[in-house]
């Protein structure tokens, strides 16, 4: 990609507002609270007792129990967003800089929110859409084996089937993330000509559905070969994510931080924001995918 620089056309008046076209939010954040993640990572021990309690008669022998501790390792990875602008930016007064910095920070927050979903749901590099080998083994598309084949005419029946898979594993759902076309299909379900789920009509995005947390987001179906239409499961208890550190914005005035040439030579500065995010699925049996048939994920790997 060639060098891309934003030319700031400054007016003599103080710029007080910028319209941001950046959109995005995180289904993970909507359905699951975050926890701090240390830079060194964290091992979350999952404990299970697969047997029931045993009734032992007087003088009877006690049989061994079946319990296990299984670690799930959560290690943070870095997400960045950066862009070059002309160096007149650093010559502006702090008052004139502030709207640009606020817009960049707000845009970064939304991009990172989307990135949390794209990485944890699909194990993809958000920028390229290709498989990221370092995180792919921990994502939903790789780990979750409970799956229901999507039928656009009966999406509600698909949800019932997905929940049945969870119940069979003695698990329960607390939330469901839907792709926009899945939500649209829900809006068209009728019985005797009566719309069954009016909350989804006209682009509706309910935050709760049938007693579960609900979020409609394009990140559920992201990437050329991603088959997901909905992800349902115990987001509240069986999934963990969080920040190790979030650095909203830095202004880089020297060097070549993005491989596009020396900043001083080109009369540019680089605006960069970084965040360190970690996630882990604590119980793969506590989730189910509703998806179209076929293999998941894009070809190739970023090496990240």
C-alpha cells in the first residue's frame, strides 16, 4: 500500500466538532463483562466433577470419584490503529487539536470493539481478514463443535436446536449474538400470518430476547469464508476476556513507525493507538454455533 496522509485543511476559526463515520461495537462486551488480564497472561483453572455423589452402605467400599482441573491460558495480544497526518497537526494549538484527537480516540474505541469480536469469534486478523495463527486455536470457530445448520425460513427453530445441544451438555445459555441477516430472518417468521418476533422488524436490534441477552452485530459474520449466523451460549460464565492495557493515543513525530518512510523527511506525524486484549473460552460445550454448511475461516495465516 502506498503512503496515505491526511491533509488537514485548517480554518481560522476554532474547530469545535468533527462528524465521525466510524461505526462499531462489541457483542462480546455487550454479553460478557471484562476482567483485567496481566501482561504475562493468566491460567484460569476449570474444575469439573463428572460423577454424582455416591451412596455407600454401612461397611461398603467407596469407589473413586472423577474430578479434573483443566487450565485455560489467556495471553494478551496487541491491537493497533495508526494513521499519518501532515505535521501541521503538531503546530496547532491544543484547543484546535482536541476535536481531532477526540475523533481519533472515539474511532479507535469502536474499531477495537469490533476487533475483540473478530478475533475471539473467528481468529482472524481484523485488518486483513486472514487467519491469525497465534489466536485461531482459542477462538469460537475453531473450538466450538456444537453446531446447527442455518435455515433462513426457521431461524427460531435453529435457536431451539442450539439450546438443546447446550442442555444435552448440562449447560445453559445467557446470551446470543446474531448476524444482521439472521435478525432479519427472525423478523419474517410468521404463524397463521402473524409476525412472531416484531422486535426484529424494521432493522430492530433488541438487547434481550426470550430471557437471554441479545446483540445484533456484523462481526458475527465477518470474513469471506465465515459461516456463522448466530452464536449462543453461556457468555456470562464460560467466556473470559479483558484488557491488559489500553493506550488511547500517541503522536509519533520521528522515525518510520509504519514502513512508509521517515516522518520528518515527509513532513508528517503518525497518530497511533494500541490496546492489549486477551480472551479464553472456559467451556467449549457451553456454546453452540448456528451456521451455514462448509468449512470456517479464510485461507492463509498472518503469522501474528
